């Protein structure tokens, strides 16, 4: 009987040891993935803030150009109009990194994501990013033909396209600031009004996307706080 008890205890202890090692390994893996998600979120937040800053930078120029087109003599601001117009079809876009939320959700103690707030924040973060990304894509591919018509009617094509910077390093260097006088913009009332509408719409889009990115930043910060609490 004593031998049976000894064997039974040995087998039981071995099972407990295996389960402990398995549980420890799962928790260690979960922590490793959580750290990776945490680092990726930090990178995302830096990208979000940089994009917000870039949008604020170009938004101010759109608003200035709209004011010029509405109330000023365009000849006095010829080069500035060339410069800012070249940005109208562009937008500083935030691109989220490869945050592996799915792997995180199916690992270790997070298989069922017991933390409801964390689960909701992950879903909200992904959904908001998808919405933002679709809006940016839609904007940069819309009304290309109208913009081409405005540019060909108002601007000297060579002067305008020569402002594109092939050696750009970021959004703010996509377009070169004119260093000399450019051919005067044509005073075509219809196309100047169309340009005004395009600039105002660009400003509105920029403001709207900034608001979405501010929400994205809040969701990202909430996720980071949750991860810090759990790990």
C-alpha cells in the first residue's frame, strides 16, 4: 500500500509540475506579446502626434490661402498660392504599425479577454483606425479630374510641377517653396472660385481627420494604461 501511495504521489506531483510549467510558459508568452503590443502602441502614438502636428501646419496654410482667395488680390500672393495649392491633393496620413492584437487575445490568461474594458478598447482602436484610413484614402483619390482642370486653367504647368520635391524627407518637404517669381496666376473668376472651394474642403478634411486622430490617441493611451496595470 505504501508503495502505491508513493507512486500515486509521484505521478500527481509530476502532473502538477507539468501544469505549472505549462501555465508559467503561457503567462511568460502572454507577457512577451503584451510587451510587444505595448511597444507598438507607443510607436503608433508617436506617429499619431506627428501626423496631428503636420495637419495643423498645413491647415493654417489652407486657411490663409482661403482668406486670400476670398478677399485679397491674388497677384500679391502669387508664389504662396502656387506653393499651397500643390498640397491640396495631399494629406499627411498616419499609418498604424503591425500591432498583433489577435495573437495577444489568444495567448495565456487573455484567451477570453476577461478584462472587458481592454477588449472594448482594442475593438474601438481597430474600428476607428479603419474608419480613419478609409476617409484618408477616399480624400486623396477624389476629384482628381477637377483639380487637374483648375491647375491647367490657372497655373503655369511647368512652374507648378517643378515645385514637387523629389528629395522630400517628410510631408512638410513634399513641395518646394518658390525661390523666384513664377508666372502670374490667371484671373479666371470661375476657376478661382473652384480653387477656393477645393482649399476650404481641404481645410475641413484636415480638421476632421485631426479630430479622429485625437480620439485614436486617447484610445491608444487607454490601452497602454490597461497593459501597464495587467503586466
